[in-house]
C-alpha cells in the first residue's frame, strides 16, 4: 500500500463546531494503482455505517451523500466539502482511471467533531466496474452521456444504455423502518420519485420526493413530515402520483391513529423559483374516510389523469373505490365502487383520451364468469375460491358515481387469474401486467381493447433468478409498452414495440447484470414502478416493506430509449 498524499480538506462545519478548523483526509491507495488513477471521488454520509455504504460502491460514490467531492490525483489543492454539521459519518471513497473505471474502494467511519484527520484505506477492486459507455466521457469522476441522439449511449433503437443509477434517500428510522411502494412519473426536466416511510420505534413518518434529471442524476429531495401517524400505523401500501406539466398531485391513505382513517392529497410543483429542479410543496388536504374503515392504495398506479381531472382508486372494507382528486378540496366524493362487493385487497387505475380502466384484485365477491376468460391458454377463474384480477373498461367520460360494483353497473368486470397487477392505457388499448401463467413466464401481460372482453394479445416474459415475481408495473408511451418486474434479488426491464396491435419484444435489461446498479441482491418484497419519456425510461424500486438495519431504502435507474 502507498499513501498517495495527505489532503487537507477544509470541512466548514456548522455552528456547533469548535471554530472552523481543518480536518485532514488521508487516502491510502495500493502502490501499483497510483499511476493509472486519474480521479478520486469521496462522499460523506451522516449517521451511516460502512457496512451499509461499502456494498454500494460498485458504481462509485452513491447518491444521497451529505457532501461529495471529486478531484484529480494531480490536483495541488483538494476541494472543499462545504457545510456539513458535526456528527458521525461514513466517508466512502473510490479511485477511478481516465475512463471512470473503478480501480479501488474504501470506507471509514468517523465523528468529525472528535478527530483531526480521517484516514481512508482503499483496496483494489476485484472487478473493474463503472467504465463509461461508448459515446460518454468521464468528467469529475462521473460518466456524462453524449449529446448525439444517434449514438447508442443516448438510446437509438431503445438501446437501454444505462445513464445513471443510485439509491433512494437514506432511511431515517433504520432497523424496522416501514417503506411504501414507490411511484415515479416523468416531468419537464426528468423524473420524480415519490414514496413514504415510517419509523415504528419513534412513530415518525415522512414523505420523500426525489427529483431526477434526464441523465439519471439525483437532485435535492424534499422530505416533509406526515402528521397524525403512530407506531401502529403500518403504512406499507402505495402512493398515488400524477404530473401534468410542472404541476403534480400526490394521494396518500392514512391509517387510523387515535382517530379515523383518511385520504390525503398534496399538491406540488416539480420545480421551484427559489431552487430550480427542487419540488415546491403545497398544503396537505385531508379527507376523512366515508365509512371510517381503513383505506389502502395499490402500488404504482393508484392515480391517473383523464381530461376531466385526476382520479384515485383505493381498497376500503374489501371493496374497490374510485374518487376524484381536487387540487383545492382534496380527495372528494361522490365515490364509485368496482371489482366486486368483497375481498378486494388492491386497486389500480389508468386513463387515456378514450378509456377509463379500473383493475382490482381479491378473492370472492364476484358473480360467476360471464365469458371473459383472460386467454385461450388458461382456464376461467373461479371467483369464489381463487385470487382474481377484475378489469373494468369504460368510456373515459363515465361519471364516477355511476360505477357500482353491487349492480355491475355500467357493466360487469372481465376476470382472470392473478395475485397482483398493474395497468396502463393509451387511446382504446389497455394493457394489464400480472403474475405469470403459462410455461416459462415470470409475468403475463394481456392487451385489451375497449368494448371487448377477450384480450387481443396475451403473452409474457421471464425474469432471471429463482422464485416468483412479486411486483411489477407497466406504462405505455407512443407505440411502446415498458414493463418492470421484481422478484427477490432481481429486477428486469422489458420494452415492447407495437403496443397498439401485437406486442413485439424490442429491448430488455437485467439489473443484476449492470455493475453500476447496486444492492439488487438485497431486494426482497419491495415494489417497483416505471415511467418513460420520448428518450428515457426510468425505474424506481424499494428493497422491502420492512427494512433491516443495513438495508438501503431502494434505488432507481435511468436508461436511454429514444423513439
């Protein structure tokens, strides 16, 4: 090993410091790597452990650091971290060559209020990861994609070239933190990820809004606290998210906590004048549950926009319900019901200029099948004993109050087997993603057309690894369908062409094969969400519903996929 240099960084600490004194950062690098090292990248993570941060260094210093610096080995003076408060930190560092390939990694825990120097010993990387893709360049220890849309690194032919990836915001509660399903939506500048977390030990809860730029870089998150939660709230359901232009709405279901269950709505702007790229939040609008019974939102697709405005669907007392999202009054009635009269555990919604599509899942509460069998390769579902997906497709201008599960009005749902689902719509086409059925399928998709009970197209695909796929999501843009699926230790993204006719596989990527995407092996029973623009597709996921002590909350990845 060789000490390359003792770099005296000035950590400009907060008011609690004993003055603004210098703390040295000493990096020890294997001697045979000195000549090829071009860049050092260092991140400081408050209240984090190296056991949690070190496994995420495969693609360099992960997003979410309290402070990050990058500098060349030859720099005479090291850069400044900037303002970081006193406290315990994990200092993570990587060494990179001119093409951003990671040559060595290291991590050291220290309390910056008690030490004068932090020494980080770096060990040679076993696998050389992080090298920039063709067309991208290594700048400030990060890969910057090319600007030529014909280059594969920017997505020609939906290359799914990875542009950026990172973790979600570090969990505030540590061991036992409850995490909701994430939702992700495209914005005018990139994407925004929304989820919530609750620390059952301290009964504190917060909402996370994490904006991403179009190259996959994470910007400063907003983390507003959520009122009226307690240790028994146990909120691991989904969040509703809709974005139009620079305006967005978020729907939440609040569990009873010394009071009644409620639905909450938060308006936000995707960017603020004071901090461009950062969300600007409005007030929480609270609507009491009409029945007082606990309500829950499904993962990824609990909300949708139609020309008449926003809609949110939720399960309440074993029924699927639909209500309007009013940016002034909150989530308001009248309510409709769908998916059967009992047994509904989750619900999803999608809308286009022609169709309003409602999906529910549950056991029981349905009349006998009336002909929509979900596909020629499977038997009709027994709605009394098997978990069934219940799909209702209606004209987009259908009044919410006219939708009634008890009277099968305006029509009875189409039913087919399934334990979980997701849904997307474009024009008169509706695509449902669900757990696998049929030989060699990890997941199944069914494409329906408005006013037809039988699917126009049915097939599926596999996700690498053993075990069942337990979560998935789908979105449609143009004539392409984007599917994301999650199982323990694996996530896959599949892009299909010809979404309006017979779907045709176009591109796919297994996240476990991407060294720049970290902590996929930690994934257990988390959930996943996908969004797309004309040149990008982004996936967000959570690790688990209940986090372990060293679990990351989850992660995200942005890929190039140009239409």
